[in-house]
C-alpha cells in the first residue's frame, strides 16, 4: 500500500504547476487553518473566509516557497498575516465570544466516548469551554503564542518564525500566557500541557 505524499511533496508538485496536488494539500490544511483562526477569536464564517484567503495566498506565493521549509509553519504564518490584516480593518478592544456556547455543544459531541456518563460529558465540555474562553481573553501577543505552541504544537523556534519575533520573546509571552491562564483557571491549570520546554 502506497503511503500518502507529505505536505512538502505536494507543495513541490504544486510549484511545478500540478493544480491537483495543491488541491489535495488545501483539503488537508483547510480544517487546521479554520481551527487556528477560530482560536484567535474569529467567528466560524470569518474563519472560513480567512482560511480560504490564506490558501489563495499560498497558491499565489508557491514559487517563493523553499522546499527545505516545513509547510505547516509556513502556511500558519500566512494565515496569521491574513488575520492581522483583517484585524487592522476592524480593530476593537473586545474578544469575540458570541459563538462559544455553540462551540461548547460541539465539543460535547466531538469528544463523546461510548462509556461516558452524560454528567461526565457535560463536565468535560464545560472544562474545555472555560479553557477556550480564557485563551481567547488573553492579550493578543500572548494568545497568538499560546495557540501556536499549544494547539498547533509548534516548537518555540517555529512560533518565532511564524510571528517574526525572537525566540526569547516567544518564551516570555508563553510564560505570561501560562501564568494568566493559571490565574484565571486555578482549578484546571490548563497551561502545563502546552508548556513543553523539553521539546524546545
């Protein structure tokens, strides 16, 4: 059985003009980009639109992609720039939270297990809802670093590349994010799993 091509192989094929390779790559990346943008505070429809814009920019910039660079941090950097452009046109001080109640309901369904009781599912959904709400309430610099490191599982050096900042700045922002989350959620302590110093 032939293994699936890597993201990097598909991108290389796209650089050679194979549109079907890029289509396959876009299908792989779209859901991840939407989740990334949602965690930055976008509503579902906006996240879908911005993810599409990021993929369009990826296609238009395919000739400048360097084969030695992993695709995932590269496209996340593009998505971050698309999000920043969007934010600059509608800068507000509030973090959008309107869809969190619907998100909590989806989390309950997505993380359901066959032998879990309704009470256990409710508590787990509520726990995740509280963590996501706390993450979205972080100041923008800390939120970006936490989402990229914890949810996207990027190493600090990759987060630095995505955001165009020094690795030391990433570490200090991550420290502040974890500290703020622990203060906001003392009974959950959600920061520890994302603070993976041993990998960085």
